[in-house]
C-alpha cells in the first residue's frame, strides 16, 4: 500500500475531497451547507468503479450524535481529563 493520497476541490456551494485509500478503493467526501456525504468506490482515482456504499449526516444530526447519542465505543477520550 502506497498510502493515502487526496485531492480537494471547492466551489461556492460545496467542498469535495477524493481519497485514494491505496488498496483499490476510492472515497469521496462532499461537504455542503447542510452536512457531509461519504461515498466509497472500488476503483482508481479518476476512474470511479463500482459504488460500494454511501453514508451521510446533516450537521445537526452529527452534533446530536457526538453530543450524547453516539455509542460509547465510538467516543474519543477527553484530552482535558488526566
């Protein structure tokens, strides 16, 4: 695996990042004024292959999830607590 390589493009309405994960998969992340959408493809950068799946959430849903609804297994340790 050669490592993760990413490219980013921005417009007035969104920000798009393509990430070559390095194992034959490509992830695209789109950030809009409403939220975040992530898509995963089996393929190389620029040659999006089979669509493997999509995950997305609105920013208010993310805030609710992180602020209390997120399962404890996903929570990061609090860096302010020794």
